C-alpha cells in the first residue's frame, strides 16, 4: 500500500480504467497533492482519470522528449 496524497479520491471498485490511471500516476512518482495542510495553498494539480488519458500523455512524452511524470501532469497534452 502506498500513500497517494491528501487529494486522492479512489475510483469505483469496478473501474479498471480509473485504477489503471491511478497506478500509472503513482508509478511515475506523482501524488494527488495540491492543497497545503492549512487549506490556504494552491489549487490541486491535474492527474489523468482514465487509461486513455494516460496513453495519450505517454505518446506526447515520447514525441516531445518529456519524462513520463511531466507528461502525466499536463492538463492538456497539446501544451507539450
């Protein structure tokens, strides 16, 4: 079991695509963080919710020469 971050919201149990995206995010070394403990901090960062989002960002990473963690953190893959 790994710590996913304060802002982690688990997908439904039967949502294989959602759990695949969570696995990819955690394997890339990212976490679901964004708000500071006091509640006065920044907005939460983007994390993919579906396996298709992960695949598209991995393709962008290969084309643009980004590491996987940077590509998964992109809100819009066209920004790369």
